[in-house]
């Protein structure tokens, strides 16, 4: 591919500002809640508002959330004063924990001896009863992200979602197995920026590029698109 072709390809990429939702209510701390629609704490609401402020300077073509309450609160903060409609994508909901949802790890171990520990040893393949593995999650999430990128080539989006959802997108960008997501730490309301190629679902497509990870600031695009640290 020539330099001009590479530049044209880069300009077709969609910059996605991923925002993890804020901290949830204290009663859920330590529990496995997955797709349960749990509420944010007051601190989590403040975190979500700060993340929205961090993206104020970014011209966004859309703001997307999973539709779960904790994500939609953050999306509403970003949409404020922008005149953008609400958009929910159920495919971006957190990993489905099945029968483990709502339980503490110690309670999971009591009911399914070894289940919690075994999941952490092989999260890409093992599923809770009625739930998903990380490979299942990636298979659900990535087609949705590809569709978003294809619909907004060269534009910027904000997506407010969940820890495992964002982490499997990062492992995909890094060319790693979904199970590598367990090695990533993503605090509440932190921002991850991925440049997503148009046609990313094609076998010949380049992988997304990680432009910023675990930040409290937006990655600002200045003179055209850039990939990695500026030199």
C-alpha cells in the first residue's frame, strides 16, 4: 500500500472514544452483576460527568450506550448541549454472567466449587451456567462496533459501555486472544480511544489502533489522523 493509500485509509477510520461507566452503588461492590441493570453511586455520577466534560472539545457524530442505566447516565452527560439523539446498542451490554449474576465470588464458589477460579484460568472459553465466555462476548460486541465504524467513516463517536466490553475491543486491537482482557485494568469512567477501520470485519482489514488507554482526557485529533505517540 502506497503512502497516499495509507493516508486515505487512515482518514476513513472512525475514532471511538470508549468511556467506562462510573462506579456503581456500594451495595454492588464485590458482586458479579454483569447485565443486571444496577445503579450508579453518587461518586459514579460525578465520575460520569467528569468524563463528559473531558470530551467537550470533541466534535462527535453520535453518542452510543448499551442502554443499561449505568451506561446511559454517562451517555446523557456527553450528549448534553450537543443536540444528539439517544442511541442504545444492546449488543454492547456487559458480559452475561448467567446464574452467577448478583452473587459474591465466595457464593459462586459455594454453589459451583471451583467455578469462579476456573473461569479466571480460562475466561475465553469457560461460561457460567447460562452465561457467556469472553470469546462469546467478543463475538457479540465486535460486529456491532464494525457496523458503527462503517456507518461513520472518518468521524468520531463516544461509546459508554462496560469494563469487559471495552477490554475485549482493546485485545482485538492488539491482536490478542479475548482471554488477555483479564490482564487489563480499566477504572470506572476512564477513557479508551480506538481508531477503527472501515470494513474492519473483513479478513484483509487492518486491526483497530489503540490511540489512548485508561485516561481521564480525550485524545484530540489535530492535523489529520495520527496513530500512536506524535513524534
